C-alpha cells in the first residue's frame, strides 16, 4: 500500500482523498485551517445560514463519479434539488429575463423579450455550438491530466479529419465574447450569456471561445442545490473519506515539500515534523505551491513555462433580511449598465467597477431553514480585481458597499433593502487572500485569458517533480465546483496510473453508470 499526502482539504483535495482511498492507498490530508472544504465554508449566526463561497452546483455527474469509486451513489449522501428557471436576470432598463434549461422554451422567452426573431435563432445556433464544444471538452480535455495542446492529441491522430474538424470548431484565436455576439444580436441577452465566463473569473473578450461550452454544461445537466447548502458537499466528501480510512490533520501548516533528485519524499511541517510519503497531491494554489513549498529549479521551471495571471477576486455581502423578496429566484444576476466599462475596470485598470454586476443568491424559497421564518439569507457577490499594491479594502469596503446596495435598489427592485437587514457580514479580496491562502486574493485561481491557450491551466501531473500532483482551481481543468472536484479525481487517477494500476481500477466498477440522484 502506497502512502499519499494531500496538501489542502478543499474540494479538490477531498476528491483526491476519496478516490485514492477507494483505490487502496493510505491517505493523509493536511489542512492549514480548522475546517475542511476550503471556500465551501459556512456562516451561521442569528438564525441565518450562508454558504460563504460557491453557491451554484453544475455537472452532478462529477460527484457521482467520485462516489462511484467507492461503490456508492451520491443520492445516498446528498439531496440534490434541480432549479429551473436557472436564474433571473435584471437589466438596467428595468427588464427581466429568466434563463430556463429547455431550448424551445428559452427561444420562446427570447422572442417575447426582444420582439425579434434574430435573437432566438441566434441563441439556438449558439447553444448548438456550445453543445459541440462541450462534447469536444469531454472527448479531449476533461478527465485527463492536460497541461497543454500536446496532452489533448497524440501526433498520430491529430491529423485525422474528425479531429481536425473538432479543432476548427474550437474557433482558435476567437474570444468567447466575440463568439457570443456573432450569434446573439440583442445586447442584454449577450450580456447574460457573457456571464458564463464568470464561472472562471475571467473577461469574456479576453477568454477563448471554447468557454462557450459552459452554456451547454449548465443547461444540459442543470443547476442543482444540495439541501443544507453547498457546504453539504464537502461534509459528504469528508464522511466518505473517513469511511475509507483517510486521516485528516487540520491546523497543520506546511513549511515545504521534501524533494530529493527531483522526486517527492514527503512533507515538512512548520514545527519541524517530517512525514514521508510516496507521492503528494497539492490542493494548494499551484503558483504558491511552487513559490512557497518547493522553490529551487522545479519552481523556476514552473514559472518559466508561462505567465500566471490571477483570476478576479470579489466582495461578498452576507445579508440577513427580516423579510424575503418574493420577486427574487434562488439565483439572480443584476447586470451592469455597461459590460465593457465593467470588465475594463476589473481586468484592465485593476479597479472596482463603478456600476458592477451583482450575483444575488436568495435560497430561502428552496430551503426555508436558511433564515428565520419569512426572512432571507441573501448572498451578494460582486467581482473585483485581484489584490493590487496599495489597495486597502478596510477603507474601500464602506463606499463600495454603498455602490452595491444602490445598484440592487435601482436595478433589482430592492428599494428598502437597508431597512430589512438585521444581520450583516462581508468578505473582501484581502479577507479571501488571508483566509484561503490563494494567489493575490483570486477567487477562481488563474485567469483563463488568452484566445489560443487561455483554457489551459498547470497540468495535474508535475513535469518537474516525480510524485507531485496538482489539484484545485489553479490546476487543470480550472475553477468552479465541478471542475475543482474533477481536478481532484484527475490528480488521483494520474497518480494511480503512474503507480502501475490500470485506468479506473477502483471499487466503483463502471464509473460511467447512470447518475442516481
């Protein structure tokens, strides 16, 4: 039995721990915080319960695959509720539009919303492209340790006609934003579709068109809410891991990864304790892993490979309301007056947007237990730049809070929101940086900017250190709950393959079994 150390008990680390333990490895997870689950944490106070980090769960088959490794079904651990409409959009002109999963129903809504045929027809074409890009992602990009194009296609098959057609369908050199607008003429609808890119914390005009696949990933498999909140996901994974014999060591601060002759030997904690391992999976930020825990020639090689730009950060307001707003859905987007102005401020100028888009989660309609009777645990997220030198969010927050609340009043019909607030807490980029030890306070790991190679993150199998594997939002395939969970599975599977076991040789048998919710 091989011994594996996992650095970080976030979603990616928990996924790796479950997969490796199910495949017979002895696994120890080191977590610097006192809780497990990383950003999928929780606030509970005054009768309110808030998910602190991710609130949208898509691609439930990723969770199913992880549970299948142990021969179990996700439905036995989590109660997942499908949400449709998926979200409500509020626009500056006072109009609203609900996004629904069914393509025909959505086309009908778009025809009534725009009073023109071009937009519903263009939306159909866009979703057809999105479906193809999703299939291409499944075929060449997901479930494997990809670090670049060379890992997606072998040289012998790359010139086959069907693969060449798929490569061209990825629209290399085109941006997501340009692709959206080439299909959807209505400015408001294009702005709504643009925000699929916000799952990865990047500007649509700077991101590759393959990210258009996110549209079909969401509509095809749905948006889901785990009863108990998204915090229920890491709780279920921890229970699964413990049942498989995983050891957890919280409040453990690592000093370095032990390496000899470019091969992992174990880890050393800040108190000097050394623990030997045959392999290590780092669920810590991939850049900080190399800069702070590895150093030397391997870190230098990692830094030379490409420029690593942090994704955006954000301000989150957790607002306990004494009365809920009945016109809000579970998920809502309150869109900015000008997306170009917004994205330019965040991604080019490095400043908070003067009129931001607000994501608003109002879960009490799905799960009343999140708030006292009749109340709401309102979660408001506004994307901001990652931390820049000289930004003091203790000084900036009060003014930006006013900007956010004024936006909600003006565009989303929450005119009396301040009179309803009876509990409030906030999270800023500086808080995110301190709390989660991520690169420059970035919520989503590394940005997906670059029209040709922006979708690629550091690979899950280190090319510089044998026995080192990477998981999390700053590793392949990137940020977002399903991708981070998938990264953990990929890292574990790559480790297992390198140890000489056949692909997919876990307890779960057929990992492509039908999802049982």
